């Protein structure tokens, strides 16, 4: 299902470039919004180990399309932790990580409103997709990676 929603994005080179520009801008906006909160992250890497943390990370097809343009390979084995989690340095794909990774913090400050930032970003993604007459998909991260790997 996810792979089918990516095809129209990659079939049109101009649309692919437009998507990349849009996602870079959106991610910069999110990073600016959470700039102060990022300083609270202790880089415990717990949130990247989904079996340990109990978290389920989801992403849109637009995020997945951007991710594919930025990270050329998916590891052969996709387990219950993010494949780009390095036990020593943490996330090795910070520039391409999905919205959920950008906005979630294990120990956020009391005044941090993750849900509002996340939902605003999703509205912008849906708006981009709608304006470009593209389908919308929302898929669990590890499932999306497995589907993409199986499609290769």
C-alpha cells in the first residue's frame, strides 16, 4: 500500500524536487520550534528502541518519500529498534528522521506541546499532498521500512 502512494511522487522529477524542498522547509520549521526542547534530550536512545520503550512511530508517505531520497539503503534486517540507532552515537540519520522522531522527547519540559507541533506538521503534509493531488498514507515506521525493503 505505501509503495503505491510513493510512485506518483517519484514518477515526476519536478514533483520529487518540490517534495524535497517542502520537506526540508517543514523540518527546519519543526527544528526551530523545538530548539529549546532539544537541549533537554539526554540522548538515552530509549525512544529508538521500540520494544523497550513501547512506542510506535508512524510517518506519512511524504515523509517516507523524503527519507528515501536522503538515505539510500535500508538494512537487511529491520528489528524492533530503529535500524539507524547506533549504540554509541544515537541516531545516524538525524537530517532525514520523521516528524515523530523530531517532536518526541522522553523527558520533555512541562510547557512542551508535542501534539500541537506534530498535528500542525501533519496538516502541512496533508495540504501539500492535496495541492499536488497525491494520496495520503500513514504507516508504522518499521512496517514501512520492511515494505520498502521488500519492494527493492
